[in-house]
C-alpha cells in the first residue's frame, strides 16, 4: 500500500463507521460490532501496507479461492465441450437428455450464489464455504465415476451449487481488501485460474483424445481437495457471525421465502432451459413449469417485501434504485452478451471455420472468449482503483463491449483473423464489467450485507442469463434453416444439382458425413464445394442476428451505468474483514435480539 494510501486518516474511516478510534469498553451492539471489526481490519492493513497480502492466512485464503474458482470454470466448460463423447460412453442406456447437463449446472449455480451470500452472514463465511466446497468434491466423485447419464446429470446439481459458491470469490476476496483496491484481490484469485477459464474446451478435447473424459473430474477432485484443505487451515475471517447464537439464527430463518425461492427458480429455470429442446415451447409441460415458476417468484417478491431485513431474498436492497438496482441491471442485462458469446461462439467456429482445420485449431479458436474474459479480470481489474472514476470506467467498458460484440455480426468465412480479434476484444470488457459490478455490490451496502448483496445480484444475473440463453437459442434455431435454404438452394442449383435432389441434399447435410453427401442423386465434387461454401455463408447470416440481438441489451446496460449514482467517494481505505488464526473470541455483543437483527 502506498504512502498516500496510508496517509488517508483513520478519522475518515471512523466517520464512516461512527466509532471513535478507541472503541469503548463494554458490550457492543450488533451493528457496532460489525463496524468495530472493520475498523480493526482497516487499522491493521494501514499499519502493514501491502505486506498484508503475504500474511499466512491471507495468502492461504486467496489460494483456496483460486483453486475453487478454477473448478468453477473447469466443472462446466470442459465437460460441456465434450458432452457428445460423454453421452456416447455412458448415455446409451439412459433416458435422460444430455441437455439437462447445463440445466442442472445453471440451477445449482443460481442457488449457490443466493445461499452462500445469505447464509454466510448468519453462520459465518468459513463453514459455509467448507460445506459448499465439499458439495463440489462429492459431485465430482459421483460424476467422474458415473456409469449412466442419469447419475452424471444428477451430480451436476452438487457441482452447480459449488460453482455458485466458488464464484462468490469476488466478495470473499474483495472484503479482505481496501475498498478502492477490491479488484486487486479478485485479480489475484483469477490469475491462477487460466487453464480452466481460458483453455477448458481445448484441454478437455485433449483429454478425450489421449486419455478419458473422466480425467476432467479427476483433475477437479485434486483441485477441490486442495481448495478444501486451504479453506480449512487458513480461512478464518474475523466477523460478527462468530458471536451469533446459531440456534436462534436458524429459528429466525425465512423458511417461507426459501420455499418460494426454490420452487420458483427450479420450475422457471427448468422450464426455460428445456423449452425448444427437448420439449417444444408450446408443450403443456414447458408452459406449466414457466408459468408456475413465474408465479412462485412473484409470490416470493410479495412475501419478502413484508419481511424487511429478515428476508432471505433481499428485496429491500432494491429500494436503493440508483445504486444496487442499477448495478443489478448492469450485471444481469449485460450478462446476456456474455451468454451469447460463451454459448454461441464455439458453435459458430465449428460451423464456419472448421473446414480444413484440425480439432486443435478449432478448439483453440473457441477459447478466444475465455482468453478475453480472463484478460479483462487480470489486467484491467486492478486498474479500477488507480483510475479512480468507477462510474465513467463502467460506462466506457459497456460501450466497448457493445461495439465489439456488434462487430462480430460482420464475421464471414473469409475473415477468420477479424473474427478472432473481435471475439477476444468483445470478451475483454465483459470480465472487467463482471468484477466492477461485483465490487460495486459491496460498496453500496453496509458491511453486514456484503454477502447478501452479492448473492442477490449473482442470483439475478444467472436467472436473467437463462432467459437470455433461451432468446438467443430460439432466434438461432429459427434463422439457421431459413438462411441455409436461402443460400444453399441457389448455390446447389447454380452448380448443376437437379431440383428434385434438393430434399436429399438437406437430408445429407443433416447427417454431416461424406458418404451421405456422395449418395445424393446428381451430385459431383463441384456441387459439393459450392454447397459447402453456401453452408458457411448461411450460418454466417444466421449468427448475424444473434449479435444484432445483443445490441439493445447492451444499450440498456449502458443506460443503467449512466444512471448509476456516484460512487467515487466510496473508494476509500476501509477494509471490512481480516483473516486470523487463532481467532479471538467475540463476546462483546449485547442482547439476542441485536444479534438476530445483525444476522438478518
């Protein structure tokens, strides 16, 4: 920490907390306890400067988060990239649709965000993170040893819960840092996650080619054991939850809110993500799940509006419309652009740029989104504090993202280098924005609500991302057959294919094999070449609509960034927590009711 950082008077932080430098002796009220612990952490970090990062427990805690975050990426992207091979190995006797893999992961991740953010403020960060990390370990063992697809799909609920918890690194690391340097802590955690975040698809395919898909989960198990051990031995955050009566806190949990949240998210997410495939959108099953899930979520919001700070889903935070509310919109709506890129880009690469390329080249090109995301977090994130203009930085980042995402609409079979560059440059600000919104979620609420704020924002982000995924996939499913018809038919007829062979041609294209194409009546190598080129152009035209669709979402997120209230004054040296071991016992708390209120 620089001399200027140290020079910021402790009185400034005292003004924020309302406590004198020397806290009065005797019992502390619950809110005062949270503030006193933050003052203690701030004074410690100011005293030692940046050396606090090298303290045993701080370093071990950040390492635990880093191994956990590696698995958050490694547990989804690599198996998703080789799901065809997994299904071929263990799916033949199963009735489970392989598409449920992403449904279970998404559902678990959404719940993981919410439960970790909220429960960790009641029971403490340490034990909640140990529990959810253990969920991931159990899930990876089950998935890695599964002999049927049903078991494999079921394991991904546990893996998804762990992913949601591990993605909470942003506030777990952020609250150990001064407010103006929160994203330095996030970058430290992310920097060592490069293989999982950036090269997951490539490494997964390599494992399939040279070993087995099960090695994805063997690697996950190893990393998760390391993360679990590091959390156990080093992560001892000094927090007010240490003083809470856990039985009394459990009695006061908002179980009605939890029920509505679980019912609403499960029904809504499963309905949205199974609409179109494997079930048609108009099926009673999909309509019933989406409608009942939506009603449950509306009931949740109504119920929670009467629960105040005791609400499990913290609707009271949305009363800060221009702070927390705008930040949620930026995170959630802006996340749809990331959804479009992360899900659509690899398939676009496969359809448009795989001809004549090795699987290594195709897999590497599919990783440009991951490279950009990682680069934005690691190289742009730490600049947030030194730049010192968080709102303007956020606005510029959103505009940057919109411009390069829209530029991807110009991709065609002949501009491969342009496509690589634009996909990387579009993803670069996405990682930066994700960390900015994570930091802002911590700044606009009192320290005692940091976990709740981040968990609520993360839950909303993933939920809106599910809707974005459905929109993107529905548009693509509608446009691909139309554009292929518009491009392939004229090209085939122009090259000499008899008109009567057009149905056979499209049947052969669906099979995607050389033998099927060669069996089309009247076809020859020249026609095959013309059809291949027309297919690429048809896919380019279809994917163009996806990038057009992201523009209005990006504009909404940019408008929300402009509407965000000023937060520059919150970039101070205030530190919410430190980690220490052995921990001192917190006994200076008055009244069970005060503790319950703090945990709410």
